[in-house]
């Protein structure tokens, strides 16, 4: 299952796409993609919507 993780570093919020995986019988969380600040997140969503409409 994938989800967004938000980290606050020096008063800035950074977003990561994280996926849970089972490795050696234990659940581990793996960062799939670094997204960056919120403006990057918004632009990624807008780009995905434009591709969807094509």
C-alpha cells in the first residue's frame, strides 16, 4: 500500500511517496519517490490530470 509521508525540516514540508513491503517476514517502508515541496506535489497532480484527459 502506498501513501504520502510529510516531513517537516527547518519549517519546510517535504513529501515522499512511500510503499510498505514485507521483507524477511517483517514489514518495511520504502521510499518510492521523493516529491519535494508542496508546489512540486501540486504540479505533479496537474500533470497527471492532463495525461488522464488525453
